[in-house]
C-alpha cells in the first residue's frame, strides 16, 4: 500500500524519485538507531541487573548477615560483642 502511495503522482503530477525514497529510509534508520542506541548500551552495561545476578548476590548477603547476627546473638563467638536484638 505504501509503495502505491509513493509511486502515485501528487500535486502537479510530480513523481517522487526512487533515490529520494531510499535516502528518506536511510535517514530514518539512522535517526531511529541513534534514539535507541543509548538504551541498548545501558542494557548491555547493566546486564547483571536484568538477568537477576545482582538480586541473587543481595539475597546471599542478606542470608550471611542474618546468620552472622544469629551466631552473635547466641554468644557462640570468641570476641566480646555487645549485640542486641
């Protein structure tokens, strides 16, 4: 449908040259690529966040923190800690 629209004469029977249409396509592709390029770069740089690796590491640190706090509250450490909670 778009090809028929672009190939039909308009106005004063002026036909759009094929070269102009190809230049418009090339320009549009370049501009849309430049718009989304920073987004794709951000996703590539922060891929660990989107795959869940960071969430897993945070969960492991939370578990370690809980276990250390639990052991300190039980008093099974050699140090003299004042842990309340």
